[in-house]
C-alpha cells in the first residue's frame, strides 16, 4: 500500500468507508445514492479511495483468487480451485486460456496474485458485483466498460452502486460452461426476474422473491455456499433449508415425512426435476449433460469452435448419499474409474446409507469425453484457446501437454468418459409439486432405492422367517413398515443392510 493512498483513505474517506460498510451489510439504496452522488467515474478503481480494506478482503476471497481452503474435499492439496489445478467436465481447466476464462473473473484482466499489491487491488472491478447496469468487454486481454450496451453512463454507474442482486450474480453464475444454465442445471438467467412461481418458489418475484444473498450470506466479502463439485470453501457457514424452515421443516418430527428429514435432504423431495423451463421466458433453460471434445462444431453466436454439446430439459436427478464432503479431481492426479458407471470421476459426493452424517441428495449427472494420458491415467488440461480458435482437437491436446504441463507432444493419450456429480439446490418447486410417498416407495419409482442401499440382508423368504412363517397375504410397504417399526419398534438392521441408530429402535427381537 502506498503512503498517498493510505493518507487519502484515513483523512478524506473515513466517513465514506463507514457508510460503505453499512451498505454492504444491508443499508438502504437511498443512503448509498446520497453518499456517492458526487462521484465521477475515472479510468482507475475510484472505489479504492474509500474502500481499501474492502478491496483487500475481496482480493483474498475465492471470487478473486479462484482458489482457497478445501475443508469439504477429502483429497489433494490444502488450497485448490480453478487457479490451482482444478479440472472439471466442462472447459476442463483455465491453463492456456486465462484470457477467455477470466471474462467472469472479478478482476479487469490481470491474473490473481497472492500479495494484495496496489496493482492487484486496482485490478478489482467492483462494479461487476455492485452495479446491475454495468457492462464490460475484453479488449486486448483487459476488461473495459462496454458503454455501447449500457443504459446508464459510467458516472451514473458509480453513483448508484448497490448490494449484489440476482442480476449481478447470475451474469456469471448462470452462464458457466458457455451458455445459459449449461453448467449448474438449476441456475438460469430466468431466475433474475421470473414471475413463474412453479419454476422456483424461492426466487420468483411472485414467490419468496429471495435474492442470492438471502441464503448465501457474506462476511468480509467472503460468501457462504459450496456445491458438491466445488473445490474451495469461501465462507464455512452452512447454506441450509433449516436456516429458514427449522430442522424438520414444516412437517414436524413425528409425522411420516418428518421422520425422513434426518436422512433425506429437503431438495430430494422438492426438486423432482431440474433444467425446467420458466413459463415467462422465450429461451430454453436446458442444461448440458454431455460434452464431446473429439467433435468440434462451429458456434456462430460465440464466433468460435465448440465441442459437441448435448442439452436436456426436465431431467430427473441422480440420487446419492452425501455427508458434505467430496472427492474432486486435480491436475496430475491419477483418475479413478467408477466401476458402477464406467466413467472416470471428476467429482463425487462422499457418504453412504450407514454414514450418520449423510443425507440423500439429488444431483445433476454430467458426462464428458476428454483426453487422458495413457501412462498414469492423468487427465490432460486441453488448451481451450487453441480449440476455440481452430477446432483442431489434436493441436489443442498437444498444446495442453507441451505448454500447460511441460510434457512432449508425443505423449500417448486417449479419450475417456468422465463424470461429474453436481448437487441441486435451486428450482425448488411449490409444495404441491413435491414427490409423493408412492413415487419413491411405489411401483412408479423416482429412484432405485435398492441401488441406494435400501435392500434386505437376504432373500425375503429367509428374512421374514426370522420371526414368523411366510404370509399368504403380504402387507403393503406402508402397512409392513408400520407394523415392524412403528408398532414393534424394530430397527431397520433386523431386516435390511442398514441401520438407523438415531431413532432409538430395538436391534433385537
């Protein structure tokens, strides 16, 4: 920090700093307008004059560093992220294509560095998050204001800054992977202002009308919330339904549904399908389910070559037990084959039916066909800058080998199927559209309970004769469960391969 800058901060800007802090904590838009009314935009980061400490906080956040501590990842280094070797099933990795990938970085073009020098703090673009009317474009590797597509002047932009809202968050988070809702599957541009309560009961303007910060709370510009496929944790504060709805939700602990909430996440029943279309948008909210890097296709809208992408709407989630921890792939690691799917895992939730910390969650399941070094089974950070420009898969792979990881271009490689599990948390439907009991326990099943571990510990004839002779008139699932669990208080383990010790049931007859 320079003396001149600190002097400005302490002598001229202290009152604005205090008011700016209040603004970020939820002070009114009117107060912000009053304090910023005399500001004029300059070709530098004018915000630093009064908000130096806030800039330092942003600099240390995952939004700027693109890496951070990984308390939710069981493998790899203590610090992981896009800028630290993380690989995914979308654009693979940022190596070789910082210029392109950084279009959604909160900086102005320079890569993040560990030390918050004045140059690094000048690189922070505060308006990206704090002005919905601000637009920018990259010119020669630097992000500059795109005034041709703005409905306000730059002076008006700095005079009317505001807390991040759905529009500012979604301009990046809805368009990851190259298109609207391509990446997350449950987070689209439609969430900005949809009136369709059936699309998302929380974010629709006719529903709860929540903005992102309603759930993703902040502290010193660090933001709570982590999907199952994300490496770093910015702020270790849970984003949980219980924060608003209580630990058992509106169902009560003793009801049939309430008894499920210890092991079944709210999202499982309340997000029965994802990548649904909003009723009031002309575009589709389809999501990407497969990406094939061996099949380049020209994208006239983006003006570049893209891998062949398969989109889908109204998709049924894949279900898995998740204890909040994940396995995530990092550059240089040996990729592990999932024997159940035949794909190499890039991200997988950890947990199991007998893990007391686990709940059943819905996930988007995404495949990709991407390159892997044959010797050692290590995924290659294909150079997307080369691919997007030329559509030449082989050249992009060789550039990834040589320029990104320092190997020879003759290194043997092959293309393999990868998989990525991504937890679904948005597009919660109204209560009347939640899954019913029979959709999981009946003949028309939403999921395979047996595949999830809900199965008998032996043939039914053997299990049932532990206690009595076979019945000529078998009971329905509901009646059978009531008789054994509700009436006789038998633990699941007497008949099944799993237990529910938290219920205090009998483990012997």
